[in-house]
C-alpha cells in the first residue's frame, strides 16, 4: 500500500500520479535517456515547479507551499512508483536539508533559490574529503561520487573539521569545484564525480543549526520513500503478470512457487513503506530516534529494493530480462539508491550500537481527541492502581480486586461492546493504551479468550454472553481452542471429530492436538463435523465445551524445552447441551472465520516485542564470541526488521484511527515476525557459540532456539499464510 495514511496525503498521491501520467510517461522517458545522463532537465520540470511539487516542505514566506517533509515524501514515493526521470529527489534532499537549518544567510538564500526551481544535490560528509582551516573558514579537497551532480545548480556539502560536522550551501559553479562526467547506473538520472581542489567555504555559507543526525535521517527517509515506490511497482507488475501469463494451460499465479514469490514481494514492499514512514516521523524526534529510524529505513527499504526488483525479474522470466521491459530501469534506480547509503555494513553496526539501550518509539497524536474521555479513563485507572490482584499470575492469569474493577468498568477489553467493554473506537483504544502506560499498568488479557469471546459475543445468545463474558474478563474462566487435529492442521476443514445429535444436545467424539493451555482451561471452543453429506466446509458446527465434562481426556505434550504448554485432547462421547451450539448447525466454518481473524490479529499485535532482548543480554553481559562489531551487526539486523514490523502495525492502528478499514498489515506482520524470530534465534545461537553446549547457555539461547517452531506454526504456518496473502490479498488464482 502507498505511504499515505491520511485523506490529504491520499489526494496528494493521486494528484502526483496524474502528473506523472501526463508528463512523465515511461515511453517518453526512454526517448531522452542520453539527455538525462548528461544532466539535462526533463521537459516536465517547469510544470513540476509551477505545481509546487518541488517545494512542498519550504515555507510560504520563502516561496514554498508551507507543508512538511512528510508531504514531500509522498511525492518522492509516487515518483519512484512511476519511475519519473530527473533530479527531483536529489533536489528535495538538498532543499529539505536547507529547510532543516535555523534561519541564517545561507538558509534563506538557499530556500529562495530552491523555491524558484533551482536543482540541487546533497553531499554527505566523508573521509574522502580533507578539510583544512583557513582564515575565512575552511578549504575542502578530495573527490566523491554524487547522484544528480551534473544537473545540480546548488550543492549542500557536509564536512567534518575538529570533530564538528557542518553543512554548507555552495553554488555548483564555484571556484575549486569541478564536475567530472561519469555514466550513471540509473539511466533516468545523471551522476558524476565531484572534485574539490581547495574549495573555499566561508562562515556565511554554513547552514546553522543543521545536525548530521537530522540529515542522516532525512536522507534515509526520502531514499526509502522512493525505494518503497519502486517495490510497490514490483508487486503490482508481477501480480498482474502472474494472473495472465499461462504455462501448462494455467495462469502461473496459480502455482504455489509463484504465489509465494509474489506474497513475499508484498511483505517486503509493505515493510519498506513502514520503515520509510517511520524515518519521516523521526525527523520531529530526538537524535536517538532518528538514528534508529534511519538505520531501519536503510536495512528494510533501501537495500532490499535491489533484491525485490531482482525477484520481480525472476517472476517475469525471460521477458523481464530484456532491454524493452521496464524492469531493468527500476532495477537500476534501486541500485543507485543502495549506492547512496553504502557502506551498509557500517550503518547496520551503528544501528546495533544505538539499539543496545534504546527502542524505536512513536507516539500517536490524535487530532480530534475528546479530553473528557481521556480524563474519565485516567480517573478509573488511577482508582485501579490503588487495588491489588490477590492472585498474581502475570498479565495472563492474575485475578483479584484490580482485574475485577477493570473488567466491571469495561477496561479489560475496551473494544468489546457494552456492557462488557466500552465499544471503544480505534482512537479511544489508543487513548486507553496510553493511559495504561502512563501509570505503569498492564492491561489484562484472557489469552485464548481474546479471540474466543468476540466470537461468542457475535453469535451467542444473551444467556451465553452473560454466562461467559465477565467471568472471562475477570480471569475466572480460562479458554482453549479445540481446532487442530492429527489429520487437520492447516487444512482445518478436513477435521474428523464428529458431533452427533442426541436427546437434549450433541455427542462429540474425536481427537484434538496442539491445544494450547487445555490442561488449565475451563472451557474450549470446538469445531466438529455435524454433516458428512455436504462439502467439508459446510458440514461443520461450532461448540462450547466444558473441559471438565465426562469423556474429556487432556494429555499434555512435552516440548523439546521440557515444558508442556500444548496438549492432546480426546473427546469420548462428550455431551454438549444444545445451548452450547454457537449459531446453527453447519455454520461452524463461517463462525470460525471470525475466531481465526481475531487470533491472527491478536498474535500479530505484539510483533515487535522482545525479539532483540536475548541479543541485547548477550552483548551487555559480554557473553558472545567474535568481535564487538559482529555482535552489533547482528543486533542491528534484528532491530531494523523489528522496527519496520512495529511501524507496519502502528500504521494499521493509525489507518483505523483515521477512519479507514483495517488493512493487510496484520497478515503480513505475522509472516514477517515468524521469520524474524527464527533469524534472531539463529543469530543468538551463533553469538553464544561454545556456550550452546550447555543447557544454561546465556540469554536462554538454547530454549529460544527450541521455541522457534511455536512462532513458525502457531496461528497458521508461514507457507499457508503466504497462500492466503497471495490469493485473498493479491487476488492470484487458486491452484
């Protein structure tokens, strides 16, 4: 999905797309590649300036549109998506840096020039440029490759002298500065070698107050925005192609291998978009948050864009490997973006170092918040904070006065409808979460009840709701899910547990397996077959089973860790009264869809929590093998992905807060989190090294590795999730 979350940004993206369609058709672009390579302005530049698309982030006082970098990022993303040629991205990088400085001679003159349509480029500080102090300022010498250098009229040049990094605005025709022509990898833009031979930088050229951390984040944000646009093109183009290209008399999109490729592209694209958005948001935050967001944007958007387009070419097949196909033009632009953040090894290690003691944080600001609602919630939580839970079982199993109070006031599950919840809107749920956090309170959870009870509230009678809702919220009732069977895991509709009509109810016979918490559960939600004469999906019914009924036999399964969190459950002529059939006979599959949606949403809601903890522990306690750089690099890789996943989930929340329907983020995050958990466990294993010989390896490394299958299999395997994404989100045909 695009970078835009608000209606205003959606409208802007649409307008930019229309502009690109009118003035920058890719066939037209191909006819002018030589001119672009030489630094020529595209024909649409004057129209672009007239529309103010180059100056959205420049104040009205200086001749711009009075917007923000977030507005400019929307333009950059859409230009990437449409492969618009020319120096817009380099220009807005330079002008956004100037706009980030405090008011001074260089910033005011620079913004005036950029608002009038001047082109520019940003040159980051580098050891390749030497700096010597002079009476009037500084003298710069050295050479460096710069994107869009040949077309640039103004340069923002960063340099470091005596451990202080400064940025200066320099006319591209200044003495001591030479542009050397070099062929750009991106055929739609120029590039060149900037040669400095005693370039004089006076104090009046310095952009005062412009910090290197801000410019780093700015560069990462805008390049990541463009990368996300490239990757979105890859998703759309390959999906469309997979629907129409046939092999063996079938669309290639019906083959699971192609489905998984397309689904994986979508996941990468959405993570890139989320990471880019996070980097844009960080521009209004402190240095630490900017460093965390910039590192994630590089690792989760800019660098992966090259691989994404490569994967797209493999889906296109031979046609994608031709000059006539547009894929290589997008591929080349992706490579040029990655080149601008090299060396990547340095940035990922720096990210890990920063992340050792810090997490990525983004506070949600609600524009139309009702202060009275926040005050009321705060007062209730203040009262709850004075109470204790007499039975302390952590977030999941604590019971007592505090939890009872929260449940009875609708704060245990505020999104549930009254009288059990508050019917809280997404925005109100954000407020409630913020108020819990301010007081150090943890919102209780009923675990399996989190997805069982919404189903019961949707399909149960009033008597059933009354029987189960509040006791579940108070923690007096625990639930399990009796779905999976030895012969029906991912293929849930293939289950064989039978429910036969008897006097006053139903008799259940069968076996369930991998049932989490069944040994502690009071009740279970159970799917059983009531009709064998219809298609397997249509013959299922949904029951509520008392786990203490005669004929229920729960047998714990010991996991590789030695724990027993899963169970086999044998149902031997278990009687279920009619009132505990949810809905009508044969409605089980439709009702189950509600449960599974709640399950996947709940599992995916916490995807960024704890993935890095073991690695941080290893590094903090000096329990790793290898070099410090290797350890920080491993942490940086995990933090980059974790931050992108967290941003993806937060964007889903904001989309709902803004009044939109839930997007696809939770389904994509489930797969991304499963893979990240696996990668993190493997990296911890490698860092722990010889200590893995012992059960008590530092940071619980052995147990963490053995626990990985829970994430890979729970809530639907990664492979099944990829099929779901390909078919239900991308619309690829079933095989």
